[in-house]
């Protein structure tokens, strides 16, 4: 079935990407402009970004072409008309966190602090996005801990939060860097929130996404509820591996009943 002007839009293309604060692997080169070009090439409706630089005074001084605006606003310009940013890590010369870019209106946003260790600040950025169909999709951008026990606590906190504000049956999409190479997120999110990981339908396991040159580890995820998945892709190798240390993931989601 294809969308027509008289058919409510019930299909989404979503992307999740850890952008490494706009620098290539090992921080060799500033890649914000190349990143913006590649994101536009994907033509996604909703983009979940992790390690987004909201402000960095040193980079602004050291790079002539460093954007004047926060990275999420620079990346979204003229394409994604609604954005939200969750500030997680703050230092004397700036801050970084998660961001969501959307073609559709963001009705509200909330950044939930799920820090477990004081030296590893983490947050979950939740947005309510109004789709052209008239429905609202709950969208969460996640970047979880490097430590297994902390990740379980953070996923439990995510489930507690969403059970309160996004009852079962409401459309829900979560994208992010879960750092979950042992694949323990599925049990918590499937049992508590009835979510499905979009890559698991074909292979039974999430996609390999790190490092971007030749992915070995299954760190990044896209979970959905109320949609069934279409084509899902891992964007790795050149030119992606020159932009960030993570591969980008994208997926076509089709609303149940379409």
C-alpha cells in the first residue's frame, strides 16, 4: 500500500546514530558538516541522536567552520522543523547529551536523569510527536551505561516512566546507544513495554553497529510498539566510518492497521 494525499501518513522512517560529538573515530577530524549531509541523504522522519554537542567553547575557538548554533539545530536546519535536546553531561566549557529531530511537531519533551555513577552522566530524552494521521507517537532517545548493572537499572527506570505516561497500545519508538553487547535489554523492554527490536525479526539478534568500519558489537537499537517493521539498514563503512565510531541504524516502520 502506498501513501496518497488522501491516506493518513502511518509510515515512519526512523534513524538512530551516536554522532561522537561531531568528530571522527579517535577525534581525528571534525565531521559535523559531513554528518549533516549524510543525515539528509537518509531522509528520515524522526532521528534519534546521542553524544550531541550542545555547546563547546574550545571547539568553537579552534575550528573556523564550527557551527554557531547547537549541533542538533545545525543538523536539523530546513529539514526537521521540530527538535528537542536533553543536556546530560555539563563541564566548564560546554555540555552534551541526546537529541531528537522530527519532521512533525513535538508536542512536549522531558529529559529523565538516569545517572547511576556520578562520573557517567546518562539521560533518556522523551518526546511526544504528533503524526499527520492524528496520532501521537511516544519517542525516546536513549544512551545507556557502559556497566551492565547500571544498564539494568536504567532500563527499569525507563519502563517505570513509560508505563505511567504511555499505556500499552499507544505507539512507541525508542532509539539509541544501549551499550548492550550481551543483549539483555530485550527481556526488560519486551516484558515490561511489549516492544520489539526491529532487526530481530530477520536475524533473531540486534544489528552489529560498532565500530563503524567493520561492526562487531551490537550496541545500538531501534525498538517499536504498535508498528511492524519494513526495511532495516545498518549504515557502516565509508563514508559513515569517517564520520563517527558508531554505525547509523535506520528502519521503515508501518503502523498496525495500515
